[in-house]
């Protein structure tokens, strides 16, 4: 994973840019590791919204990201390659977080990223119609009007 840097959320921060991310050709997914750097307070903060934005908007979608001191990895991707490959990662804290920050608690976050071909997630399902004994399963065909 490549380091993207750190941010500190303040009481007036509603949308925080994290840094630029250029996706390699053929990439349709972005994995982001978010680590809470502001100490051990596991239940203090709620989630924030994590998104990668290009000039065409949030082409890889948006995910809820929960701050944890041990870190957690989130996947951004819709199964389709974005039109633009250059964009910026953003974190949007929710109002619950901002009330804790206004009370004097600090929310510091560090980020790392990796991009690649994540697909829609359907490939693993399509090729796995076999029983545990290695025998093919018979499927029923359903036609909807």
C-alpha cells in the first residue's frame, strides 16, 4: 500500500480532502486503509464517508469508514472502470464526530491506498456451481416476463 498522508479533523470541517490518487490503467477498485492516529478511544467517534472524486464525481462510490486505532481497509468500487483516472480521496465526518471534536477530543487519521482490478465480485460466484464433492450442480432456469 502507498501512504497518502494524515489529516486532523477540526470542529468546522465538513468535507476534508486527503490527497490525490491516480488510478493505474485497468483499475476499477481502490482499497483504502484508514488508521486512527489520535489515541485509544474506540467508541468515541462514529463513522465518516470515504470517497474518491474525479471531475466526473464519485465514480467509485462512497463507503462508511469507521476510525479504529488498529486500522481498517475499505474498498471503493462499483465494478465499472472510472472514466477519469485522476482524482482525490475525501473524508466527510458525520455530525456525531463533530460534537465530540467540539468537546475537545481530537480525530487524527492516516491513510494508505492500493488500486487494481476488483471486478464486480460476481466472477467468483459464476464459476463456483459445484458441490463440495466436486460434482456439478443442476440449476433451474427462470424466465421473467
